[in-house]
């Protein structure tokens, strides 16, 4: 026989309320997992498309840049000599490369993965916390 509490003339079945709450919680968690999975798939597809574009054009840019840098070093070598022109080109490229790597490394920390799902989970937790009544202390304890 289920336990019932009578308040203001209405009978409430605790087991039914607990069962309904557990079902709602399972449904909420299932929906959150589906949302995370869908968002992760979408993010992976978008990232894959961008990486494919980079993979196609990076070799072309590198080859073209190498020819331009070689031509610049050769032209500068007519004034400074080959050794000094190569040292100058190498030093400038080293400084610019280090600067670019530092900036790229810092920008990696700004990437937010699953940010929409995290926000949705936080909102759900806030809703559950506000609708759940605080625990009551038992008299005499």
C-alpha cells in the first residue's frame, strides 16, 4: 500500500511524485545528451570543411611563398652578398613566425567547444534547482 500524506484535504502519493520526477529527470538528461551529440557532430562537420580547404591551399601558398622569398634573397644578395641576404631573410621570417605562433597559441585558449550545450545544461540545472523545494528538517532533530 503506497504511503500518502494528507494536507488541506488532498491526498498526495509520494511514490507517484517521485516516479514522475525521476521520469522527467531521465527525459531531461536524455535530451541533453542528444543535444550535445548533435552539436558535436555539427561542430566536427564545420571544422572538417575548414580543414579541407586549408589542406588544399596551404601547399600552393607555401610553394609560391618559397619562390618569392628566394627571388627576394637573390635580389638582395646583389647588394649585401648571399650570406647576409639569407641571414636577413631568415631572421625576419623567424621573428614573424614566432609572433604568429604565439598569437595562434593564445587564440586556442579562446575556442569554446560545446558552448551552446553547456549553456543549456546550466539553464536546466537552474530550473531544476528553483523548482525543487528545499529539504525540510524533521522535528526533534
